[in-house]
C-alpha cells in the first residue's frame, strides 16, 4: 500500500510541465500569450483550415490579436478566415456551455486582415498591406508580454512589417513553420535573416512533421486519395473517433484531406499551450529546439554538378554571368529554372549578373534547367545534392545569427526517417489528440 501511495505522489510531483501550464492558463488569464497568426489559408494546402478549427476550439488559451491572410499561392483571402469563423459561430453555443472563456465569433472577425497576395521579389519586400500594417500596430502596443507571430505560410507580411517598422523586432517572437513554406518564400526569409539576425525566431523546418499522421505521404492533397479511415484512433481513424457527427466544424473537417489529420501548422499553437515558450530547448507539445549560430547559405558562380552538396533548407544561389542589359529593370524576372518539376523565377540584378535563388525542402539529388529569351542563359543545366542535416557545417557564405534563433534539434536519435527533430513532436501527438477529442465531445453532449 505504501508503495502505491509513493508512486502516486511521485507522479503528481513530476507532472509534465505542459500539463501544469495548461492548467495555469485556464485559471490565470494573464498567462495567456499574445498571438497573431499569419496564414495562407484558402491557398493550395487545406491543412490551414484544419489548424484554424483547432485554434478556434482552443481560443480560451490565447490573447488572439490578429488573423492575417497571407496567401503566397492560390486564391486565399481573409474571406476564408471569415468563413471558418462562421462555422465556429454555429458550434459556439454548445462549446460555450462547457467553456465560457472561448472567444466570441465577433471578437475574431474584427481581427481578420488581408495580407500580401503572391511572393516577394528578390529584395524580399514590396508595399505595405493591411496585414503587415496590423502586425506593426499589434507589435507596438504597450505590453509587458511579447507578441508571438505564428507563421503558417511564408514570411511575406512579416518581412514587410519588419522592413517598414524595424523598431518592432525586439517586441516580437516568431514561430515559423518553414520547410516547404521556406522553399516558396525564400526571398522574404532571406531578407529577414540578412537584416534581422538578432530576431527571436523558432525556425521549424521539419519537427512539425512529427504531428502529421503519415510522414510518407501528407504532402499534396492528391497523395491522400489512397488513404482511408481505419481503426487507429490516433492515425487515419481519428476523424471517426473524435469528429464524426460532431457539429458544423466536424462536418467541415471531413472536406480537408478526407478528414485525415495533417495540421502541419498546429505545432505552433501547441508550443504556446504547453511547456515554457520562453525556453525553446525545453519539452513542449510543439517540439523542442536547439539554438543555431548560422543559417546555411551557398553561392555558386557557375553551373553545379553532383559533387556540389548543400544542406537541406539552405538558401542556395546561382549567380550566372550574362550580357549587360539596360532594357531589363533590376530585380525583375527575366528567366526561369525548372527544379523538381516546378518553375522558379530568376532575376537580373545589374552588371550582367543573373540570380537564381532556391531553398530545398527535403534531402534529394536535384536537376535544374534554365529557360530564357537571353541566349546565354537559355538551356543551362546542372544538378546538386541536398544533405539531410540542417544547418550543416559552417561555411563562409552563411548568414550569421544572434543568440535567439532556434531550429530543429540535430540529434540523430530524434529524426523520424529523413525529418530532423520530428520525434520531439511525435511523442506528444497522442496526448494532444486525446485532449482535443474531449473538446469535440462537447458538441454531442
């Protein structure tokens, strides 16, 4: 009997930090972090819709200050945010009976702002948007707490806000879901890392993948066609277990990836819900991270081949020599490269220098071929190899960082397949989904 009592006492004493914080947020509103979401919802990846449902169902845990639509591709607008809030509004009465601290729909609507449509030019900034201006506005508010910017897409509006108001840099903390988003938004990322190396940043390039149901797929919506719900309540069976028949949002969730949980952006929220957000090296539902002193950057002044290796997630640039042209504006697109079956813009920067910038999202051997009306560029081709470790060994071309830039833990034991640090989120996935399932039950009781 004494052994049983001792065991119970020990379990109470070593309660996970995340559980203690979760309870604290519910009892003390001052602990609720100030957050602003920048999302490409409504674009080409519907996992943002899944994450938005999760956010609204946990809105009692945050001081939400902004919902910025920042679609790099597709037709996403803030109207999609408003549509999602409309779904939440239908379920809100039932949810509120169980948790009156959940935010009213109208308080979320006024926070929706339109950000930039499309990607930044090579320089990494363009013109202010409603969304970037709102980031500046929120960051400049008088508060004892920093503004956490959770980025579910590219960094376009964050880069614009920092360009327009550099004074906000010490006031914000950023949790960035990178990887593919970094690949698409490499110009905005490059502007930030080059000009704001002392920014407080969590750059999650791969750890988020531990929260995805199936890391071998879960990349494009077409890859879900062969996946069906099964009996695994924490895998493809989660929809049937937790959401089916539960409210308007439950019905809507079935329309994204056939109801299979991807939610690659949700670890940014989970990070704020558990552990100690001010210490990225500690355990949290949203991953564990290590400080990095450099962001990998490689510059090639000629065509590359298989002997040229770059770290995954690095900023890679090719500087091709061509004719001096006075009829092409600097920082304008004048050629394209096909890499991994996708087209990427190339730019003229003057003095006969033409730049291609790319960020690989996964380990691979890749080919490229250029197409242009400029004969000296048209048809140039090459290849390169992408290693599986980020940020890799230091290199003279690297961007040097301050003391508050964190990224995926490099420990090989925490890789999940080729994804660095993914086990730091995978270990909490079942706990998180069970916690969420309890809230879904509020819609049937």
